[in-house]
C-alpha cells in the first residue's frame, strides 16, 4: 500500500498496538487526582454553601450569584487537582540527588 504522506500502512484488521504501562499508570494517576479534587470541592460546597452564597451575594448586580459560585467551584476544583498532582509527584519521584 502506498502511503506518500507518511500515514500508517496498517490494514484495518491489524491489532491496535498496546499502550506502554507507564502511559496507563499516568492516566490513572491524573484521573485519580481529578477525582480527589472534585471530591474535596463537593465536600467544601456542601459544608460551606450557606456562607459562600452569603459572601457572593455581596456582589449584588455586578455578577449573578450562581455564575460566581460556578466559577469559584471550578477554580477550587482545578486548584485542588493541581495540588494533588504535585503531592503525588513529590511522593513518588525519587530525590534529585539519588540518580
């Protein structure tokens, strides 16, 4: 089969190559950290919802309360996710001087 543009010459019946274990492990770690971030965000939302609504209502007409809360929760989820990723990398990576 001629593939002048550099495309793969695999036929549709060839088996799909497997991903290396490191890629699968990395995907599982990223997914796990995102779930940790979402869980912490939901817990904070449930525990402090009344206080958060009262604080956001001080914005009055400048922003909608629900929109401000959604942005707050998305930023909180992202922040906790990043912290979880950094902590996971810090705990699993060997120290720089030990290589």
